[in-house]
C-alpha cells in the first residue's frame, strides 16, 4: 500500500535536498472529486440528450399510430360504400 504521508515519501535529489514524492492525500481526494464531478456532468448531459431523442421518437410513433387509425377508418368507410353500391 502506498504511504501518502509526504514526510515518508521524500526523494533525495542530486544535491541532498528533499522534495515531496506523492501529493498530499487531500490534494489527491480533491482531484478525484473534480474528476467525478466532470464525469457526472458529462453523463447527465448525455442522458439528457438520449431522453430527448427517445421522447421525440415516442411522440413521432404516437402521432403515426393516430394517423394509421384515421386511414383504417377511411378504408372501412370506403369498403362500406363499395359494398352498398354493389
């Protein structure tokens, strides 16, 4: 397991100076939180667009269903007229 304590993660440079190795745990947590927020925002945007497309398609299908019913009714009337004429 990685020790996130900066004092334990110091590396020696060429002149004997120490520099921090891994970032502090709060910094890492903040980066993870920001990435999660960005991913959530992107996912929300994508889901919103997919829902809008599906709603549009559902409305189109519902409209077509009504038109099919109207055409069917007209054909029934035409058939009745043809039967009464013959």
